[in-house]
C-alpha cells in the first residue's frame, strides 16, 4: 500500500509542475472558481453512477494508484476538493466507498507533507518568525483533532451513504456564489 501511495502521488506532482502557474491565476477569479465547483459536482455524480463499489483497499495495484493520483491532480484547480476527487477516483476504480475514502486520506499524507515543507520554508523566511510559533502550534493541534474527528465521521457516513449529497451541496453553493457575484456587480 505504501508503494501505491507513492505511485499515486506522482501524477499530482508532475501535473503541478507543468500547470501550476496557469492554474494559480484562476484562484483570484471567483466566477471561475464557482463554475469549477459546480462542474466538479458532476464528477461526484458520475463516479457514484459508474463505480462498482465492490473492491477492498487491499486489492489496489499500481495502475489504481496512478489513476486515483490523476484524480488528485484535479484538486490543483480551485473549487475542486482533493478528498472528493480522490474518493471519486477510487469509486471509478471500483473501490467500496469506505475503502476509497481510506485511500484518499492515506494519499493526503504526502501532499500535506510537501505543503508543510513549503510552508515551513516560508515561515523561516518571515522576519521574527518565532512570534508565530505558539499560535501555529495551537492551530496545528486543533486542526489535527478536528481533522481526525471529521475523517472518522466521513468514513462512517460513506459506509452507509452516497456521496451525492456532497454533489448537491457543491451545486447549491456554486449557484449561491454566482448569484452573490451577480449581485455585487449590479
């Protein structure tokens, strides 16, 4: 499983290196972000529809890792959830929802580790960075506890329910964002 996680990390890293600059420009464009969020909901509905959901996490191979990793790369676009994208990738590959979610969270470890290394580098370059360490430590601890509780809840939820509710949420929120943008331009 560890090697499959490594293989699953490669597509996101390669694609990030290739398109990072182009994609970063999209983050400051709320209408594009809201649109991508709505379009990403279609990924949830399609993966729920076509996924067999009959494979356990132990059945993953390197090809599954690459394909699910390619889904993870979609999260480079603003409005695409990394977890939702990788869970959808797992469903497309036939994983049970709970197994897809477990692999998604395991695949998150290298991504968060890489992001943390970059964040620490940026922090060390900040003047008087030591003053930020106590609130950073507290924020990290709270995030860890809340994150673990959310993972536990989501794994239980996905064992019993479809991801469609998250698709509908994304569509609703996307429409709300577009409407709010329309009102701000009026």
